[in-house]
C-alpha cells in the first residue's frame, strides 16, 4: 500500500473516524511519507 492509497482510505473513512473515535484526521506522516515503511497487515475499520 502506498501513500496515495492510504490517503484515499483515510478520506473514505474520515467521517466514521471522527464520529466513532472523536478524532480529527490530520494526514499521513512518518515512515510512509519518507518511503521507509515496513510491510504490515492492515485490518479494516
């Protein structure tokens, strides 16, 4: 999964995240933006 896919996933779920977790979505940062990400298994929200 690349940064663009992650951003799309976040945008698609932004309202649900805000409602369910009372959190604001700021964006993608850290190792993914730098291209240093490690392979992980993501679970659907």
